[in-house]
């Protein structure tokens, strides 16, 4: 059978980037990528468990895969990512889908080549879930998102927000050395990548785990080091920023770096100080609003985007209204909005005052409607403006090229030339929802 792999990724950028690492490993082993699971000899699921529906999706897809695997026993099915790393999850997965050949945890990503070779010589399911933070810089990578590229700067999370599973499945914070990050960014820019996104669960705590050690510094030092050492025509972004760790020094570093986009993703989660405290977010509503002021002092044009949730245990109408107020006051350029989902093993899941699903539904619907209006209002301000987009893709449905401006706004335009990977200037002629449309000039 030809060596072909199919990877299905769920969840965040962290996982998308890890899939690029897996792909690099597999291509080195002689595998070729395929877009259809039915033509693959190796099928990998890189899973997410941030909310219940993320897990249900994985279970659904694995169920649908069963007949194919039964008819093609030689096909190897592997499941990795955050879901498998949860306590007891690998066993549950193995019980439900005994046909899965390899189950590997988030700390075993770079072991995958070895696991695959081991599996070739045995029949039984191979389960490898370790708690130790192993090597994560598996190279070569097979990047899949030109002209954008992700660069990990810090792994894991120490924050233990009471609703969140991530610290349990991604381990403690581990920062990479400044030079290693700078060199990776430099080589990406030399290779023609035009947008580099620095990744971490909380980029603002970069370096905290290696304070005083040679070769490390804080996130502002890292931004400055990239600015000094990597010159060129590219954009620099980062995500996510925990508000508690956003310092004036960092905002200054971002404002002074001419490659840094004036765009910051600053998850609010809730606008109620009471709820924030119960979430263990370590900031109040006022602290959050002060951070927004700080950003706008140095970058008045900065687009601030956010993550927010409704239905956290004990959330009253008053708490919810406070979130709605902050959203309106900050005037977020866009927002990811979620219904709280209890995650087994987290403190919030053990609370007895869980919110009724119907109430959460009402709350999220109203929130989404208001934010959609706000997002559309932001788009409206673009009408007639000249905007620079980094062209990322061709949209088959619209038959138009698509790109983003420095604030992350999606823009569409027509041209007969392939513009992917180039900065393109357009005059905005129309706006719809979160998107802008224009003519190339
Ligand atoms: N590290 C990032 C967030 C990663 S998870 C940060 O702190 O900003 C992305 C988002 O998912 C979170 O910001 C939060 O809004 C949401 N989320 C996390 N756990 C959740 C849960 N149990 N239920 C619903 N949404 C959740
Ligand atoms: Fe989860 Fe909080 Fe860590 Fe973000 S900062 S990953 S929300 S625990
Ligand atoms: Fe990301 Fe989901 Fe894991 S959001 S870190 S893939 S739980």
C-alpha cells in the first residue's frame, strides 16, 4: 500500500501547528499527504477538549471512520492532541473504538515516528501518554499556511482558570530561548513568509519559567529582539495575551516595532469582577478596562478582539449585563463567544450552581447579535478607505482573492493574477458583516 497520510485537526492554532510538525515527520518518512481519508494508509486525528462539543466531534468522526477501518485493516488510525491527554481519556477512547491503533498524548508529539515504527511490528493498540514535558521542536515541519507561519514561543499554561482544561492537558509553562525564536522567525521571513504569529496559551508570561537564566527574557524583550534582528516586509502577531500579564513595557515594545500589527487579542471572559474572581482570572473589570486604555494610549488605532463566555456557574443576569456593558464600552473589533462547558476535573465543573442551558442560550444569542452589529459597524468605518491586505488565499465560492489587513479584518478583491503572499492595496467599495470588499489600486 502506498504511504499516504490524512490529518484531521480540531481546536486551536496550537494544534494546527502541531499537525504541521507531524506532517514534517511523516514526509521525512516517505509519506505523502492526501485530502481524503479513504485514500490514506495513515489517518491521524489531532484532538481538542476545550468544550464538550469539541470532544463530541472527534467521537462522531471516529464512529464514521469505523467501517472504512474494518474493511481496510492495514490502515493505521492514530489519535493524539489534547483530548487523549485528559485523565482516563485514552482508556475510554480505547474501549469505545478498539480499532484505533495509536493513542498518543500532547507530550508525545515528537515521539510519533518511533510509535509508528513500533506499531508496524505489533497488533495491540499502542497507548503512549506521558506527563513529562518532552521535546517539542520536531523538525522538519511541513508548513501548511503560507504566507502565514506559526512560531511557538511558550508551551503549557500555569494559570488554572477554574473552567479550563488546558493546564491539565498541556502541562506547565516552558519557554523557548530568545535566539531560537528569533532564528526561526528570521528563516521564515527569508523564506518569504509574510505573517508570523507567535503562539502561546499566554504569550505574556513568556520567560517567567526561566527568569534570570541566560538566553531568556520577558515577552517585551522577545518582541524587541525580533525587531532588532529580523528586518523586512512582514507582519508580526501574537496570541493569546492574558490581561493580568499585559505590561506597559510590552505595549511600548509592540508600538515601537514597525512589523507588529496593531491588533491584540485580549480575552475578557467576563465583565463581572465577581465572576472573574471565581474564574481565577486575577483581574477585575476595572483592571481590564485599564489595560484597554493602556493599549489605546500607545496605539489609538489598535483593534482589540476577545474571547468571552456566558453561563459560568453562578452567573446572574447582573453579571451577564456587566459583560455586555464592557463589550460595548471596549467596542471589540470582533469576539469569540462561548457557552460555558463543564470540563471534568476542573473546579468550576464541581460547582452545584451550574446555569440552566436555556438561560445560557438566551444570553449567548443576545450577545452574538450585539457583537455582530458591533463588528459590522467596525467594517462600515472602512467604506471608501484605502487598505493594505496580505493576500492569503483564493475563495472558490466567491471567485475572489482574500486577504487580511493589519487589524485582522478580512477583505476580498478581484484580479486575474495570483496575488497569494503579496501585500495588495485596495479601495473599499462595500462592507458586509465582518468582511470588506474592494478594488485593487
Ligand atoms: N489561553 C487562551 C485561551 C485558550 S482556550 C487564553 O487564556 O486566552 C480559548 C477560549 O476558550 C478561552 O479564552 C475561553 O473563552 C474558552 N474556553 C475555555 N474553557 C472553556 C470552557 N470550559 N467552556 C467554554 N469556553 C471555554
Ligand atoms: Fe485556559 Fe486560562 Fe490558561 Fe487560557 S490562561 S489556557 S483560559 S487556564
Ligand atoms: Fe487548543 Fe483545544 Fe488543546 S483549544 S490547547 S486544542 S484543548
